[in-house]
């Protein structure tokens, strides 16, 4: 059940085979239905979420009542509101399952014990956050550099399966434009 | 000379006083003149930079030849192109001193040895990247949620000293608008 997480950890750090059982005890598997919320605005983000199967998204609700998606997490990605998670203060975000998901959670209260006991896991999470840091640097670059149409085309080239898999209104929200504008671009590409 | 970095590390992790001399041996202090580049496009980002005094910025040059700032680092912040740094492949970015700076560098080649020898430093960098991860989540939220004027007003409220200190054309570039538009907003606030 924890195979995906175990394989992922093994890509970044070395942990003795005999230690894995103990490492994995700190994690919990949960099954989440489509559109189920793992976090809602005003609540504390108590866990860090690893997507073993499915897709999560993080969004906020703006003044007009519109859900604005800021991040997706597919298989092998971690997601949390790290401000709320690290401070254990209420969040301004929602985390929701885009599809039926299998999620592996690491609770804030247990994380500290895990990291104390297995310092390799500090390295693992350092590398995870460093990779996210790189990804955000590029995301800001693209947001500033590309027109909305280029943004969509670049995204489609980089993540073709993702673009097929995700509902178009969520993809539009993530890229910062309306679903109508997105179908306009898509029609242009097809014609 | 390393006091700022030592104080910063001590805010996040515990290192025995007797170990500090050895930890700090992995770092180098450099003095950088205003507008000097620490990284240029096409080169490998060989170091991670801690701002002990002054201010750095990371930017790219777009198709129109315009410098687009994507990140600033003031005192006590780390900055690198983490894609280039972690892969040791050529960068698409520039890192430049906004002011005369004192920078503490950690070379990629030495980092691994430091982290092996002092696993607390894995924790330190995990927390640094986790904090950056939080900051980027909020930055994306603000970029999507706020009008350009609100973005400037919010930024001025949150970082008043920074807004005073940074040349206005750089601030405009960071916020994604023209210097002319920035002075328009500023004049509106004053009148």
C-alpha cells in the first residue's frame, strides 16, 4: 500500500530495508472521494499530503466567490498549505481531490518524531522543497514571460497527459484565465 | 564576519558552539559591487548565496531584451537558481547585486560534504526551502487575486522599508508592470 511512497523516498535518500517498516509507520493511507476536501479555509492544515493515486488541487475563493486554483499535485507530489502546516495556524486555502484519490498523510505532530528518528527524512523533505522552490521560480518566469496562449501551449507540451486528464475549467483557473478563453485557444489549435 | 549566518542558522537548528567553527569553514564571504553579476544566463549556478548585507535580485532577459525580475533577496535570505544549482546545468537566469553586498556563498561541491558531516544543516535547508515554498504559494495567490494597484499597495504595507530602498524600476519589474504605471499609482496615493 505504501509502495509508491517507498519508491519515491528511495529515489532521493538511502534507508536500510530493515528500517522502512518503522519509517512507514509514521504515515497513514486515506481514500478520498472526488471533490472531497482535505482542508478548508479557516481550518489548520494538520497534514502534509502525498498523492499515491489521483490528483489534488489547492485553491482559494476570491472576493467574487470564484475558486482560484493555485497548485495541482499528481502522483508522487506532496501538497500542503505550508504556511498553515508549519505554523499550525488557520489556512486561507482549500485542498480538494480532483479525482478519487489514494493519499498518504504525514501529520504535523508525527513529522517531528519521524525526522528526529530518521534524519535521512530531513534530507528527503529538503530535496522535495528544493524541487518545489525550482518549480515555482520557473512558474513565476512563465507567468511574467508568456502570453496566456503561450502559457497554455507550453503547458500542453510539457504535461500532455495532465491536460487530457484534468477538467478544462480547473486547468483554465490554474492558468489564470476563463474556461471560455481556454476553449477559444483549443479550437484555434485544432482548426 | 559570519555572524549574520551563524545567528540565522541558530534560529532554525541547534549546533554545538564548538562545531560552529567547522560548519562555517564550508562557507566563503565575498564582497560584491552594485550591479555585479553573480550568475549570468548560460552559466552554471555553482553556489547558493546568503545575503549578509545588501540585496540581490534574480532576473531573466525576455524576447524584447527587457530584464524581468522574478525574485529579490534581502539580508538573511538565500538565493540561487535552484534548477541549475541542483542539476549543475546551465541557468536561464541572472543573479545581480542591487546594492553593494556582502554575500556568504556555499558551493555546490562543498554543500554535500557539509550536509553529510552536519545533518542538522539538512534540517536548516529543509526549513529554508519550506519557508520559500510557503512564500511562493502566497505569491501565486496574490498574483491571481489582486489587481496591479492592490499588489503594489499590499506590498508597500508588508515591506515598507524594502519599497523605500529598491529602485522603483526594479520594483515595477518585480510586480510585473511598467515604471510609468508604478509612478501613476504612487502619485495617486500621495494626492
